[in-house]
């Protein structure tokens, strides 16, 4: 009675943190990848990726939309991304618009698209507008069509009096 060891209180009803989903280098997925947890992509995914945390590894390629709470990109993404926080690491290549609350872009990362700031709390909701490449945002180019051999004329801008 005096020397009985106390058992630690354990709640068996607690939900355990799920293991991250891993898409290996030799794996290709086509369609919608939807998880409430974490997904690590080292292979190729063509379609929509929905997760709480999405890590696109150095050899990972995503062709489609990525919706997550947090997105970390080391590989390549072609398509729009929507998250609370996005981190583009040095070898990342992104071709598409990013909608997020916060973003970190390391030196060496390549981004071809627009970055849009969103209000807090709308990270995993679908985009209201369909994806449009950044080039279609402007109605006409800043300069007319130029040949490679033609020098671009400079124009002086004079203030109005």
C-alpha cells in the first residue's frame, strides 16, 4: 500500500497527431489530394492539393492549385497557391499567383506571378475568381511590340506648369 507506484493518467480518447502523408520521388498523383494533416511532396502531383501543412520538397513538382494553412516550397509549383503563410526557400520555382496573409521569400527563389494579401481566416476557402495569369492583368503592354534589333526610344517626361 505504501510502496505502490502511481500510474500516470492517460487519456485514451485523445486524438493522436496523424503521420504526415509522403508522396515519394518515384510517385505521380493525378487528381485531388486532400488531408487534414501534413503532406510532403517529393514526387509529382497534377491536380488540387489541400492540407493543413504542405511541404513541396526539392524534387517535388505540383501542377495545379495548392490550398493549405502553411505552404513551404523547395521544388516547383505551377498554379495558384492560397495559404495563411507561404515560405519560398532558395531553390523554389513558382509560376502562379499567391494569395496569403504572410509570405517569406528567400534569396534564390523564383516567382513568376502576383502576390495578393488576404484577410485573416480565409486561407482554405476556394478562390472567388478563377485563376488568371499575371500577364492578363494589364489591358495593353507598356511598350509596343519591339524587335530585338530595334532600340527602344526614350521619352522625356516634363512636369506640367
